[in-house]
C-alpha cells in the first residue's frame, strides 16, 4: 500500500528567481511567435503583390500580342499581295501598274516600320532602358520640323516666344510634337494652333484644335498603352493606341511631362513641358 506524503513533505512554492526566469522564457516565446507571425504576414503580402504583378504582366502581354498580331497582319498581307501579283503578272502589267504596286509595298513597309519602332520604344520606356541625349536647342527649329512632317498641308497657327531654348533630346521632342500635330490634324478640326511659352524653369508647348475634343470618360486612360476611344474605333481611323503612351514616356525621360487639357468650349489641347535651358539667350 502506497504511503501518503505528510503535509510537511509538500512541494515548496517556486522562488522569485524561478518565477522571473519563467516570465523571461514566456516573454521570449511570445516575441518569437509575434516575429514569426509578422514574417508570415510580410511573405503573404509579398506573394500577393507578386501575383498581382504577374497577372498585370500577363494581361499586358496578351494586349501586346493581340495589338501586334492585328496591326502587323494588315500591312504584311498588303506586302505579300502586291509582291505575289508582281511575280505572277510582271509581264502582263504595264509600267504604271508596276509602279503602283511597288509604291503600295513601300507604304505598307513604312507602316510596319513605324509600328515596330513604336513597340520597341514603349518596351524601352517601360524597362527603363531608354537613352536620352539632352542638349540645348532652339525650340522654334524643332517645331518647324515637326509641322513640316505632320501637318499634311494643314495650316498651323504659331505663337512661339522668341529665343526659347529647351534642354532635352531633340529627336524625342520632335517625335512628341509630330504626334501632337498629326493627332490634331487627324482627329480634330482646324484651325490647329501651337503656342509655346516660358513658365518659370520650364517651357510649355500647347497644341490645340477645334474638333470635338476627347470624351470625358476616356480622359483618365488617354495616355495608357493601347488605349483608343470608341469613337475613334468606330470611325475606322488607324492607330495602335501607343502614341500618347510613348509621348508621356519620352517627356518624363527628359525631365518633363505631358498631359491633356480641354481647349476652351471645344476642341482638345495637348501640352508638352520641357526643362528650360540655362543657355537661353546666349546664342545657342
């Protein structure tokens, strides 16, 4: 038979020192658990962010493939069609018909060249791999080149302050202005107006027209990639929706910016802001 312990043999209560050690151990365990939970939360958040980024990239890739496939197909079909007819009927075609077919091949080839150039440019912009060669240049000279290239015999009313000099990549500024002017001619209505002015350390160029303007609901997406308003699609006007995304990318790569404004009660106004050169007025 087991002998019961006498009262004087009961376990002694833990000392204050032992209680302190137990409290420290519990505190360490609680701290470790909280740190583990925080790490798990961060990892979960990072994984969720990565998943969202991958989803966005996947959607962007689908858009890229869809646009590229659609817009490359038409000029390629045209080139192949003209080339096939020339090969099969060369002897039966007169000189005028041959020239017409060859010119058609050249037009489609230039269209393909522009599209490929746009796709490569937007890829460089988004990858942060766009190289800029900033230099001080007289703005009026670049404006004249852009109008000559893009106005399509449409008069452009100019209001350009004297001796305006910007510090930017000349090719990039010209490309932005060509886009603005050609869009005003293509989508807007005359008169097309171009106004440039110095604003503190910047030079702002406003290109405006008197057409219908941009639909209000489309304005927030105006500078997004592949963005095209339904009204433009309905009219069957050519375009990939990359032009204004490239414009803003080029402007920001040169330390400036690009945006849209309503032009009074009618029409659209697109603005390019570029850094003002310190060399202004010293005979650049």
